[in-house]
C-alpha cells in the first residue's frame, strides 16, 4: 500500500456564497485535492455544480507558493461524455464517472485521457468491481462510494471496508505486473474517527465534506485526520 495519503475536501459541503474563499481556506489548511461533486438531478436525485463553477474556482486552487491543487471532478451524470468534455475545458485535473452511466466505458475513459485529464471510475456501494478487469490500464483513479450518491452528510457504510480491500488487491496486482499507479479514493461519511480504518483497508485518497467544512477550524480537522493516517502507517 502507498505511503502517501491525500485529503480531498468536498466543496459540496462548503459555503456556496463564498466558494472561492472556501477553496482557498481549505487549501491553506492543508488540502491535497479539491473534490467537486457534479450531480444532474437525473443519475442522482440532486443538482449541484456545472463547468462554469469549476472554471470560476480554478484560479483559487493554488497553494501559497503558487503550485496548483488538482480539481478532482466526480461526475454523477448521465450521459457522461459531453459534460466530461466541458469540465476538462473548465480546468478539471481528474474526471471520474460511474460505469453504469456510460454506454461505452472504454470510450469515455479514452475521451477523458485525450482531453489531457486523468481518468477514473466510481463504484456505488452495491456496484461490483468486475468492469475493472477490462480497463485497469486506462485508470488513474478508482473511487469507491461509501454512501449512496446524491447528498452530503450521510453515514459511512461499513461494508465498504471489504470492497476497499478488494480494489486494493486489484491495484497492487496491476502495479506488480508492470501497470501504472492508480489512486484508491473513498467518498462518503469519512471522518476523523474512521479515516484510520479506511486507510488500513487500503485507501490512499480521502474525500471529506461535512467533516471538514462543518467545523470552524479546517486546519485542525485536516491535521487530526493526518495524525490518524500516520497512526495507520505505524500499525501497518
């Protein structure tokens, strides 16, 4: 398992009236990625951000030293390809989508890569991982949902821990056979009190929304999460 962990605050839980400042504040507090939840009120029962918002916050996604923080765009939309193109043009760095939302998963992955973005697949709690057998060489990220998608603030589904282990085994076997590195991200109900167990199961990238933006001190939460992750490394 990788020793490098990444924390990706989800702006779904941020204050929308001051989104640019929220992005800057959470980066100053130590965020590694900015997670961008795109919902279309079709694939999931909610409506969130379009590519114009992505483009608007892109200038804020920088550290104090000027280095860029990746925008991690999770498409909960159907169909996939047109919005993937629009978000790539708006400044996305990673674009992930749900395989059941695309008629041609391989083609959608190829499209995202051709647009200069890193590509990934997202698996809902009850969605099997079988499609990975055919597309591992195209992936930069696998995102496992630990809640049913559509709304922030839900509780972590414990059965996800076993699924994380299965995905980690697939990634490790792929890398051992000469394949590229693939991030294993988990999204849904990630908090300071469970992030260590999620890391121990095999995840290396952690989406947290209300756990961070629901607190007055973002740095305190992110530092506490990193402390838990450091402990999981010692135990591992």
